[in-house]
C-alpha cells in the first residue's frame, strides 16, 4: 500500500497567528484596529482605511458556501479527487478559501451552511476546513 502523502502549507510570519489559532481549534482572521474591518488573508494595510494597525481575532467558524468548484483531477498525490475548493463567507462577513469536506462534492451548493473543522497535518500545522453545519 502506498504511503500517505501530505502537502503541508508553509507557515509564513504573516500566517503564523492563523496557524497558532488553528492548532488550538480556533479560526482567526485579521481585524483592523482603526475601523474594525475583518480581513483574510492577512495584509499589511487595511483595505478600507489604510491603517497599518491590526490584531488577530477569533471568529465563529460558521458561515455559508459563497462559491465553489469541484476538482476532478488531483494535481498532487496529497489530493484525492474529486474534492471541493470553496470560498466560505463567514457569519462575520469575511471570506476564506478552503475545502468543503464530509459531503459528496456533487451535493455541495452555494448558500449551504457550513462550520469549521480542524485537520491536523503535522505538529505545527492544523488546517481549517469546512463541513456541512450540524442541524
Ligand atoms: Zn481599517
């Protein structure tokens, strides 16, 4: 049997707070300290007010599928086709690109309610993914 291949994201300094939170099973995004706008991925300046001051805040991890595509070909041995790449609009209004798991890709719909789950890939990296919301 083939050994499982994992593709582990690189933890850059900009994303370290995101991965630190994920290791503790919290989803975190950047928040502008000036105007309060949330953003992801992280950026050095607020896109709304240009402020360089920001913090990382925990969000609920609940949201809806804003958009998605189903990949029918695996371009890396770590991926098992078919799989779903999706833009999730969190309840707090910020969007995050991730996967929808725990459901056949053919059953994923825009607008469906999802919640975060945490996939531990290594000691350092736990990756947030989304599954259909309970209830
Ligand atoms: Zn701002």
